[in-house]
C-alpha cells in the first residue's frame, strides 16, 4: 500500500493529512433545497445529455421530452435508493448557449422536477447550470465581447430566474494557443496559456459570474481546466503524448483554476476538474470529482484516486440511450449512489474513512504519474509550494517545477511507475522548466512576437 506522508501545510485551508478526506470540506456549501455539500456526506452528482441529434426549432419538442424523461427517471431512482441528496448538473451543448433560450428552457424543466421531488419525498436537491463556453468558436477568439460572450452573459444573468441553484462553467481562455502546444510537448507555451492567458480570462469571467450570482441569489460554484489537462490526459491515454508531460500540465492548471475562488466562487468545483483536490486543500471549498464512473465519457488512469477526497461524486456526462436495465442516466445515478453509500459506511469511523481513502489512493497512484500527482500528501506538499508565491504566472512556474522535482524523487523511491520510453522526457521537461523566465512580461513579449502571437488577441486578455 502507498504510505502517505504528512507535510507542512500552514498556509492551506486543509492543514493536516488526517483531515484531508472525502465528504468533509472546511467551507461546506448549502444550496438548492437543503442540499449540503462538504458537511459529512458524499453526494451523487448526475450529469446527462442528449443522444446525437440536431438541436433546432423543429426538434425542440423531442428535446424537451428527453430531458423530462431523464430527470423523472433519475429522481424516481434516487428516492428508491434512499440517496442522501441529489445534485444534478446540466451542461449545455454549444447550440444551447449560442441560443440561451434553449438552455434556459431545459433549466426550467429540470428545476421544476427537482423541486417537485423535494416537495413530495423530502429529498434534498439542487441544480448546477453550466453554460458551455462558446467563445472559441472563433479563432482567434473574442474573449470579452461579441455574440458568443453575449449569449453566455444572458445565460449567467437569467439562470436563477429559470430555477438554477448553482452556476459553473468550463472556460477556455488560452486554449487557442494550448492545443498545438500539447501535441508538440511544448511546456513553455502551456505555461503561457494557463498561467498568463487562462488566469487573466478567469479573472475577467469569474468577476462577471460571481457578480451575477450575488445579484440573483444563487451559488457561484467553480470552473475546470478540462480543455487543457483532461485533453492532455486523453492524449496520453491514446499514447500520443507522454504521461509525464500530461502530469505537469495537470499541475500547471492549479493556479489558473484557483482564480475562480479568489474571485468569490465557493464550490463545489466542477466534476471534470481533476485539479479539484488542490482547490480543496488551498481554498477549503468542497469539490465534485469523477473517476471510474466517467468511463461513459472518457477513459482515464485515475478512476479510484479521484474519489479519495471528493465531496460530490459524478459520472461526467452520459447520453440518453437505453441499456438493458434502464436509460443510461438512471443507470449512472444508481452506480453513483451505491458508491456514495460505500463511502458513507466507511466514514462512520475516522479510521474507516482514512483506510478507504488510502485504498483508493494505493490502487492508482503507483501505476501512473497522473494518478500520483493526486495523492493527498502530494497535493498538500505541492499546494504549499504553489502558495509560496503570489501571481498566477509565478504559481504556475512553481507548480511545474515542484511537480517535476517531486516526480523525480518519487521515481527514485520506487513510488511511481514511469514507462522506460518516457524517462528521457524527465530531462527534456527539466530543460523547459529551467528555461522559464522569472518575469511574466518577458514570456508575454516572446509569445506575442512568436508563432503563438497569431493565435490570440492580446487585447482580449487585457494585454
């Protein structure tokens, strides 16, 4: 079994390894109809979507019918299984943000069903609304203006009116320069995309989201670097890029995603934000996580360890297709609920909770560096390094350097398996880390005048 090592964590919200466990967060969130997240129970969070179909006026009747069918089946099964609560995430498809009225109509359908379920059965429920970030439909994208941003603003502003309880987003600032950098193993440009562009866009976007939530009385929950680190994880799983490189990309997302909480978001973090444990350690917010239950959407090497410190347990997103037993969203809800039951049974004693956490960790962490970087002791130690500096760029630079240092040491101790073919990448990445400039301005000037300069519009990031 992996032996977790406690580290100093004086500047963090979670200060001791023995307090870093599933179901309990320093700053729990109450939302919707009596749903508490991070106060002792792990809550199932179900995410579902349509099967392949056109989204247009002519199909709206069928779209409404399918979402009604999904939410009715989910609520019914949650009651039958005596779920401790039910968090539903509705993440729009692009057409539903470009035309916000479509997405908001689905919010109304889902919120009414959740309210009725609570009224009839007393089940605590809440609806998380996650408008899709459509700004990168243009390249180079307009991040602060234009019709795509206008559609997102309308969704933010009207979310509460149509029944949403929480607001989130999977934002994409910096993705226009990151995509190619991932394929090229170019850590320098990834750091620029996340630590400079992404962090600046997060500040702009989350100031708006938090303002909208405060104005309308709903919860500003969180963001995710899915379009960056999860893209890298999937590419690594397909053997298109090295796993050690994808690991450093994951570490680099932490300062960028932290900006949402510095702007006033309170959690729970987005399920596909595998950087979530770092958000919990640093900011104390509850986190939603996905792992083995997200195999319906993507494969990963972190199926168990992702659950180790979660407060909501999610399935990513599943299409409304028929399984032998029931529609796939209902099947996913059942799987999530049984997982949450098991965690609750383990948490009846502190020793049981810690044992379960450590089993989840030891089953994944030695096998892949991307899992190893989610070890709770690694999260606390690396978070401490990240928070030793102040700006997002400095934190991103420290994150990749600290991650690489710790990964090398773990390999030497035999704690993590790195494929022999990837070992030369440790030195290659070290050279890239060592070459990162101390000053953000130097990197900005370089990127503006280089090949990346044609991919982004500096003014859209306040540069």
